């Protein structure tokens, strides 16, 4: 595997985490009011897996461009608490739009320079922030392992999701056929407009012409195809567009530094 693995220290983390409430989002629904604070992919609901995507009901969870960092930290605490997780177990992926993967064995405040986190330990909450890029959840129930991926166009071009899958294979023995993958909210293929210099990097199956010299790129479809080609047949897409939904931040719609978050953890 070409992506290096960062290993946090190996002190055994706490276990016996309580179970989060069951919340899911109907397909193809655009939210403007009374949205749930946390969304889930129904097909990934499992006793041993905790996952969720925050909405603006919880506020922004992105610190990098935050005008009020303490408000963001409180939003992160509320997000973790909504899934019955200890906020101190959050381990943040310091995404750089690449394909680097980090293994996390015990909670670490932040791991910089990586776009995917993997673990097989209860007591670790993988966390990343988004505002049009896609969160991708990888769940291996056979080996009790999971991953969280941050996939924008650069990460997708670099095959970050399958880099995380390969890292799970190396570290935990994960086989692609045992994995269930979930693609969370992100900018859809009808809204993500790019120039020719980006469009030409992708298979034409994921690109269509827009106006003028612009193109529309379907990152969800591209990531699904990459995972399928790697042997993951169960890929579930939330089908929720960040640009179209007022309940989720979108850099293309409002480039104000607001971010939603994704959490993946194990019981």
C-alpha cells in the first residue's frame, strides 16, 4: 500500500460505549426547517457501529475559519453527545485533499496531513469536517474495524477511499467483500461545476457538459465505482446534496468557512 500509516500510541481505550439513538434521513429530501441534528445511513445501522453526519441544527463544527472557536468546540461536543460519545474521544483528521491514511488506536486530538482515519478500537471516535467534499464510512463487521474518509475531487482522483480500504486490509485483515460502505452528504453531480482541467482527470462516465467551457462532476458516482472495482459491492449513498440543502454547509453556495462533521466509532 502506498499510503503511509500513522499509528497513535497503543494504550487500550475505554470500551462499553452506550448506543446512540436511531436516526436516519429519507432519500432525496431537501431540508430547510426542523431537520434532525444528526443524519445516518440506514443500511449502516449496526449494534457495533456508531456513525453520523451533523447538520446546521448543531452549528458549524469547522475550526479552521471559525470566527468563534469556542462555539465550534461546543458544537463538536454536542455532536459527540448526540451519539452518546465522550467528546474527548474525538480524533480529528487534518485533511489536505490527499490519500494519506492514519490508524488510530487511542484518542488523539488531531492528526494532520491525512484524509482518512481507520480503527479497530472502541473508545476512539474518528472525526472530520466537510462543506461539499464527501464523507465516506467503511465498516468491516467481520474484523470489527471501521474507517472515515474525506473525499474531494483531489482525494477522489487519488483514490483515497480505496487507500483507506487497503490500509484496513493491511492493519486489520479486512477483505473488500466483507465491507459495507456509506457515502454521506456532499455536492451532487448536478451542482458540482468544474473546469476542463479538473474534468479531464476523471472517467467521462462521471462528467457531463455544463454551460460554456464548464463541466459537471459526479464525485459520489466516482467513489462508488472505485470501491466497487476494489471489491466492495455494498456501497450505500445518502443522496443528499450540500449545495441544495439549507441544513448543510456548502462552500460553493456560501464560502464562509462553515462545516458539518462526520463521526465514526465502534462499540
